């Protein structure tokens, strides 16, 4: 499923995962991921890990920033992205937010400051995505950067062993 330049809605886990992978695969250098707890169904898959790994290694200036509200499940269950960040610390950084995300924007991905994937209802994996929405991407990126700057490097993520 190639994500269209126009806004495309999705509902359900398979459609959400497919749209997410499409947005991430379109990224050339930058990826910002905001999630309450890096949902294991969407973000802890081999396919997603491979896409993020490829992006991190694609270019010398590639950068992946991940912001989570709650690290307890990542620590308790382990997570592929945490392990990947440990292997590629100069490219992938995971931080714990110091304040909760706005409810309607608690889970989103911005690729290269233009592609957007956003879940509005995490219980049913309902949301929207667009490969080219620089206005929304910029708004989300500005808020993300503000929260990321104030976020903490959680020591539990550094010592996590899977």
C-alpha cells in the first residue's frame, strides 16, 4: 500500500500497520515517533525494525527520535526498537516524555517533515496518514521537538536486556 499524497484514513490493526510501514519506507533521512508506550503490535515487528534500521543506515545524517510517555512495558516485555537504539545510539534516540501527549495526538510518526501517520483512537487503530502534508507535519514536528528537548533519557532503557 503506497500512501497517497492526500489524506487517507485507516481503521484496524492491519491497515494501520500497512500505512505506518508505507510512511516509514518513504522517509529518506528523518523520522520522529511519538507513542504512549510504543505499541508492540505496530512498532515491535520485524518489518518495522528493518525499515527503521535501513533508514538509520541510509545516510550519514539520518536521525530517528522516539518519544514515549510510559517505558514500563518496554522494560517489562522488551522491544525491538530499544535494542536497535542500543546498537545504533548515534542514529536512534529514545526518550521518556516529562508530560503526557495531547490525547488526539498521542501516537504519530512524521517522516522527513512531510509524511504523517497519526492514530486518533489507539483502541481500534483508527487514524489517517498522508505522504505529503507539510503543514500538519511541521505543526507536529514543532510540538514533538519541544517535548523531546525536555524529555529524559530513561536509565531503564539503557540497561534493558531482551
